[in-house]
C-alpha cells in the first residue's frame, strides 16, 4: 500500500463519512480467493499447478489471511456506521450484510447437497461423503440451520458468527476498553485451543437437549479461534481509520527492518521445514499446524507473511532488489482482474465451490481421472469462468456483495 492509496481514507481523528476502498486490499483478497480455488481444485484433482501455491511453503494457506483482511475491511465499513448511528444502527447494518451471506450459503449448500447425492456413484471428492441414510427432505431442511454444509464453504458460517460481535467490538474500542476487547478474543482463542467449547457443547447435548441435528454454529473453522485473527485485523482497521496512516505506521505497525528480517527468518524456517520435512524429520505442528482451531504456529505464520508483504509494499527506502519486488507486488495487487475479484469476495467465494466440483463431475464422468492434460484444461476453464463471473457480477449486479 503506497501512501497515496492509504491516505485515500481520512487521516484526521474524526471518523470519515465514508471509507474509500483500499485497492491493494481488494487485490490481495482477489489473489487469496483465486488461490483458494487453486488449492481446492488440486485437493480434488492434483496438477503440478499446486507447486505455485504459497501454501506449500508456509504453515498457513489462504483462509487465515482472508479472515485477517476481512476484519480490517469490516472496521473501515462498520466503524463509520457505528459513529453515525450508534450500537443498534451498527447491528442493523451487520444483519443486513449477513442476510446476503446467509442467502449465498443456503443457495450453494442446497445445490451441492443434491448434486453430491446424485453424483455419489462417481465419488467426486474423497474428502466428502454424502449422507445416504437421512431422508433428503430432512437434509434439505438442515441446510437452513447449517447442519448440512458442503466442503470448501466454511468461511461463510465463520463470517456469520464472527460478524455478530462487530457492534460490541466497535463499542468497546470507541469507549477505550482496548484491554477488555483483546481479553475477550484471547480467552475465546484459548477456550477453542483447550477444546472447552466442544466439551461444553457435548455436555449440553447429553444432559439438556441434543441439538446436533437441529443447528450448527461452526464449520471446519472454529469461530472462537478465528476471532483472534478477524478481530486482530479489525483492531488494525479501527486504528488506521480513527487515527490515520501516520499513527498506524509509527505506533501500530512500524515499517522496521528488524521486524522485517524476523518475519523473513520465520518464513524461511517454515519453508525449509515444509520442503525438507522428510530429510529433517520436521514436526507436523511446524509445517502443517492445526487449522480448525488455529495454532500458535498458524498465527505466527500468518503474522510473518502479512508483515513481510506490508513492509515491502509500504517502505520507501528499499534497496534495489527489494524495490523491484515492491514494484512487482504493487502491479500484481493493483491488477484490475484481482481487484474485481476481491471487490466481489463473497460472491466469488461462494461460486468457487461450483467451479471446483462441476469440472470434477466432467472429469470423472468422462473417465479422465488419470488424464493430466484434460484435468489441466478443465482447471483453467473453470478458473477463467470464475473470473468471468466476477466481471459479469460487477457489470450487471454491482450491488451484490
């Protein structure tokens, strides 16, 4: 993010009436969305393209960075709403957004439920086995309460749970209760890591009422755990919007060479542990940490990569080699393709599930599971279709999130 881009948002202490979009963040979210598609497609049908994915060299993949950035963006959006309309106005704005998230979730989950059951003889994905015993009508109704969720759609439910806390977070930060704000999200993370929420849930179902077939409040990602990333990003967005870029780079995230070298060293350790895990007998927690309840390693990996990118995009006195990386990075993140995808993040994220499994159906149904050439063609066709959908959505349905 260059100074010009960052200062597109008001930098005085008074909250801006409307936050301008940070184009680099839109581009970064666009990159992460397409990277999710690359990963999920290759989890289903392997291609050499997966070697280009950053997840092979870091302990985290895409969702962690995406959640962090989403928290930052939510602070820019709902911070202004809170300042104008207060707690309840902010809550109404959040619910208005979550109606779209819920609608996307229901459409994709309902469609994929029926699709997977019909295509089960072909076994499209080894990671997903449809329920062939529970009546289809019951499963269809369970879609509306999140009991039935398709694979690769977990971030939508994660958002629904996390965003409900936004009005409380805005109130806490507005009242200067920063320690309480961080205390809450740290306690949530610790509770998830100690499995306390699962233990309490199991006790409730055994002793009070079994709600396992009625509704669900988590997907493959624990909301209590990922609150640390989401609201960590939210705090950064709050400070940036409230006090401006100068305060942000001086008091919150200084553009410090020492921090940058520490981040690069951490990234190098993670990469070596992953690439040479057999030779070095690397522990699993170092190169493939728990993602469901994000581990300390996962948090460190997310922070190290995020800070390194932040530093390279914003530091002005970089030496020749790093300045070239900065220039390339800026051109990539400002590319209209990635920006367009990032500005339609919920739409593209929902659509990427179809982009993974419709080509999979074609590959399996036509007997080309072992034909790497056909799989690669199917991959690029689906990728271009996904990007094309983002441009169509921007052109004809710009109001959709």
